[in-house]
C-alpha cells in the first residue's frame, strides 16, 4: 500500500459539509488535477463550470432533489464539449459530421467523467470530500439553460465538494469474482454463492451503520433501481438533440 492506494480505497461519498468555502487556490488545484487526467486523442473534449451564484445553486438543488448541495464548499458542473473544437475546425462535411457524431459525444462524456474522478481523488488527498451527482440529468435542459451552454456541449455530472462534516461508513463493493473476469465475460448464475454472500454483507452494513438504517440487499437495490419510471429522464435524448448531438 502507498498513499495513492490508501486514498483511492478509502473513498466514500460525502453529503454533509462544513460551512467553509474552498479557496481560489484549492479550486485551481482541483481543476489543474482534472486537466492532467487522461483525455481521448488529447482533444480535451470537456469544460468545467464552477457554480457559485446562490440562485443558480438553489435551482440545481431543485433539479437534483438534493438541497444539501448548496452547503458544499464548491460546486462543479462537468460538461462534454465539442463546441470548442467546432470553433477551431474548418467547416467541411466531414468535420461537421464528426462533431455531431455519437463517437465524439461519447469521447466528450469519457473525458468529462475521467476529469471528474481526478477531482474527487485530488480532493480526497487534500482532506476534502465530495459526491458525484448524475442527478443533474433530472433536468438536463434546465441545466443547459441555467448555465448558457452553447450547441455541442452537454452537462454530464455535477460535483459537490468541500470540507467533510461527516465520516460515513464505507459501503462494501462487489466481490471481484462478480466483476473481474479473465479472457471473456462470465455470466451470473442463479444463487451464485458470491452474490448470496454479498447480499448478506450489504444487509449487515445497512443494519449496522449509524444513520438511515434499513432492510436492504444489493439484489433488492438493483431491482428497485430497474423499477424506476424510465420516463423520468426521457428528456435527455431531446436535450442532446437540441444541443446538436445524435442528429442526421
């Protein structure tokens, strides 16, 4: 073990923060760490927006359904960005097709996501805590309008980060036997012993933790997630197309 592995393996999401805002130096350090993360074809197809306006933070809290985000020390919105590349590229049929393609949309999403994880890890090494928030996609078009995002950009993730006011128990992860395979995919079997043991482990975790105790297994959690109304985020495709992605 070394300090990097210790930081990575101690990760937990933080949703309660002190009232201490991040300094400009801390924000700059986190953004710099993001910039040094891996990026597809060195195209750096993402942008980062710091949201500090209390009115905009309140709207993001409404969109995500998580009022606690306004108490974080800082809030980032990570944006897949082909608009900047469009500004740098001569207009031809080929370049236009590429910029609007699924391939470049995914590249921007990958870049933004990798940069997000770099901020999380850098922040934890600095004694900060955070939560990555895909819930900004509950109202993707509202986020686009709120932040004035131009065509060929799309909000991918929010990130609330700050000084932790809690140290929650760490959730146990899946056994590697269920997610790390050699030379091909290993299909899950009914009553897999590893899954049964993991369900028991998760049940014990939820019963023993200090807050929000409940009866829950991993299997039940996944069933609940897959039972959500699929129309809840049906507007994502419309918002993507409005931004110029996935259109002919």
